[in-house]
């Protein structure tokens, strides 16, 4: 049995999609699984960036309580496996503790998005590394395997904690469920408006190019567009998508743009070189400006620019867990 610990579902994040996509893929692969999913008490993100800080603490604690009840009822057996959608899960050590102390061994696998080993991550910014870095190091010993999206992320972990033999690059779940619309003169910034996404660089770009190209619009999606449907609608009509991020261990927003026919312009760093060709990447603001102008003059806006194995990511994880 595979016990899956999802993230709480938020429509404005990819967590709702992951819940559905992983379920569909596991069913297609004929894996015997069950979701450990208590109903979240927090329905919107009030504090925090990707998830609500208090809400996710309550949710993860509720997952542990629900899973413990399954242990007590005898539903969990030796040899079962656990897949955690967010490996940054302090309470997961309790499951490892129970497993080893009880003599009922289970295997634990964690998906990692970031941590204090990334200086642009919120955990580092808030000063958590003083106590969390040793905790993170223990997790890399505790999890049987850790799954990350890119080689960049694996190397980031390795640069802090040394040998990363059990960190496997599987890709992360991704698919597009929206279709390309008639393209319009739109340059889009698809990221959250947090400082590590460097929206100021996009504002600078817009300020320079808007007077020169008055028939073009420069749109920042988050905070300006209602719902996921509205977000995808803008991406599907945009011709050019721009990232100026300081932090990116994966890059779903730009992948969504690429899949919806945008020409993507991205930094020549982070996870981006693994997915985008040279002509899409820049090392300076001057090069960014040049690439965006060139992209605005393109005639074909239906080419997908990224290449990756993300559509096979769940299968990759399942293989690493020995379930195929």
C-alpha cells in the first residue's frame, strides 16, 4: 500500500491540480494507494507565500493524526510506503520513530520544493536556518529517497549537505488542461508578486518598452486576475512570457506559459537551462530587453520551448519506490 500525503488544495496554486493528477496517474499505473487528506480548516492564504503558514501547520498535524489512527486500527502494514507531497514536514520524523520502534518497517519518500539551503527561500529569509538546517539534514537521512524536479535543485542540496545519493531527479507532475486562444499583443509576468520573483525587473522592462510599443500590454497576473481560469486565459492569449526570478528550483509558471504557446524569456540560471534553449535565456538586463523585443516581433507563437520528463514524473517516482 502507498499512503499519499498531499498538500492542501488551493485553486490558485498547483496543489489542487497535483491532488487530481497524481491520483489519475497512480490509478493508471494500477498502484494500490490511499490519500491521507483531512479537511483543511484554512481555506485561503493569509500569511505566507505559497501556502498559509498557520493553515499548513494545522493541516500537516491533522494528517499525522489521521495516519496514526490508521496505524492503531491496523490498516498500516510492514512494507507499506509513504509519499509526502512536501518533504519539509517536521512531524514526519514521528512516523519514522514509530516504524523503527514498533518493528513495522515502512518506507518514506518526500518531494522537496525548497529549504533553508536556498538563500532565496522564505525559510532562509526568516532566519530558520539556525535550527532548520540540521533538521533538514536529518530528513535527507530519514527519507528513503527524496524527489526533486531538476538537476539544479539536486546540486543545490548537495552543495549544502554533501552526498545526495538518495536525492532523485524525477520531475514534478505537470499537464495542461487549457487550450491556446487567439494570440494578442501581451507580454506576461506569470509569477507570484513576491520579492524572490523579482517583479521590479519586469516593471523596469515594461516602463522602457511600453512607450515604444503602445499597442502591446504588459500584464502581471497575480493579484490582478480572478481564479485559475482567468490566469490561464491570459497566458493562452499572451505572446511572450518573462521570468526575472532569483529563485526557481522547478518553474511551473513558465512551463504553463510555454505549453500555452508563449515565447518564454528566462534567466540563464537556476532550473531554466535544463528546459529552455539558449535563444530564450539572458544574463543581463540588456539581453533581457533584446530578447523580449525579438520575441515581440515573432510570427509563430505556438511552439513549446521546454523539454522535460514532467509528464512521466509520477511514473518516475513510482519506479524509484519499487512499485513498478
